[in-house]
C-alpha cells in the first residue's frame, strides 16, 4: 500500500492527466506516436493500430504464444484448435508463467507496431508514466469458442489464460520500467457491459475473484505499477468498485447517471487511493457540435451530483484522470485527433 500511495502521489501531481484507451485509426506510426506524446505529455499510451495490421485487433493482439489457439488471417480472428496434446501445451505455458519467463509473453512488433516507437520516443521526454493495455480475461475468454462452448466455461483454460494475460501486462511493465518510466496497465473489459443479462455466464463473485486474482498476480511480481480496468458500456459498478483494481475507466459521457448511483462505493474506492478515469469525451457519439465547454459542464454536473451525495469535490478531482469514452480506432483520423485534443484540454479545466 505504501508503494501504491507513492505512485499515486506522483501520478496526481502531473500537469496533464489526459491519456487514451488504446486504439487509434492512423497508419503513420511515427506521426501517431508524436501526436500522443504531444496531447498526452504526462501519461502517453502506446497506440493499437488495427488499420495497420489485423493482428492489432484487441483479441488477436494478446493471443500470441497462447497454446491451441490459431490465427485465421482471412477472417481476422482466432479460433480454438482441438488438439490431442492440449494438456501438455497448457502445462508448458504454465511452466513459463511460474518461472516468470517474461520474454515468452512479449508483444512482437508484428502484433504491436506502436509499442516500440512510443517507448523509444518517450526516452527523450520528461513524462514519468506510460500507459499500456491488455484485453481483459473476461472479454478474451468469452469471445473465443472452445470445443463445445466459450472458453470462459473451461476452468482449467480460464485459470491459465488469466495468468497468461497477466504476464502480457507484466512484460509491458518491464519494458516501460527499463526506460525509467512507471507503468500503468489497463485491462479492457467491454464484455462486462453484458453483466446481468441472460447471455452473461458468470456470477458477480466469479467476476470479482477474477479481477482480484489478476491484480494479485501482477502485484506479487511488480510493485511499482498501477492496474486499471476499462469498460466502455454500463455494468454493475458497485461490483467493480469493490475489487482491488487501482483505476476504473468508464464512459462517463454516456453512463454517468448509472455510475453515480454507487456513491457510497465510490467514496470508499477513492478513500483507498482509487482513481477514476472519466471517459468524458464521446467517441461513437462525437460530433463537431460537442464543444469543450459542453463537456466541461456535463462532467461538472456529474461531480456535483456526487458532492450532493456526500463526496468531497477536492478528493474527486484529486483522484481523477481524463480519457475518451473508448478507443478511437474506428473514427476518421482527423476526428480521433479532435477527440484526443478535447481530452487534453478538458484535463486542464479540472487539474
């Protein structure tokens, strides 16, 4: 806890608390890395570039070296292979995990073309932090069909894949620390927006356990790190606020009215040094009519609702970051740049 408090103190002392979710629509890698370092100078994020290569799709990107999953380049997807030595492959992967062989879990340049130049360019900058991202275990497991049903129903595969994705985040963290920066790793969980529906296979206790196990796994191996979770839809925020996660990132532009219903849980989360990343600039709902003043007013109204429910405004602002509501990989390049610019400027309003 003391190590976390020191990192939080450094993070919340930066001038610009803007960062991004991950995906960008650009194909000029040097250009987009320079853009990110300019607009998010204190917490730059490495860009996922799905238009450069389909292997940068969030599910595919973090599947590299995972046993019995095969890439289908034509369909731009991965699928389960029913192989006879399935258990042996899982055991070999598990051996790499328990021996902390981080290089086995690296993101190669073919799968993450924005990672390496962003880190290289950051060496010359004064930023203390770099944000990375990994697909979350719930979303990953629920998105891939196993032999008969989704892998999320396979307890053996689920446990191994959760650690596998933990190692993907840790490998990033090790590379970020090598250049003297502090890692912030978000786990992207869009599938959690289905929680509570008939199509969602897991109970609340299982979700909390998976998130907590992931955080524990990472922090047992790396103390100087912050771990976040991003969900771009609505979910049971009380459930997420109860976990050990350091940062909760959500679409505050679209879903604040639901988030503020959990005022007591938010208060406890902030009091234990939790951070809220407000996705205050819309991505899919973006239009040129959305001004900085409108976004400032909308977020300010959300903060006032929480203040009226007993939260301290200074604590809310102290423990805040600012992001787009989701990744901007599907937007036009110029639109994505306007969105990132609005996030950067909005941070200046509140910090």
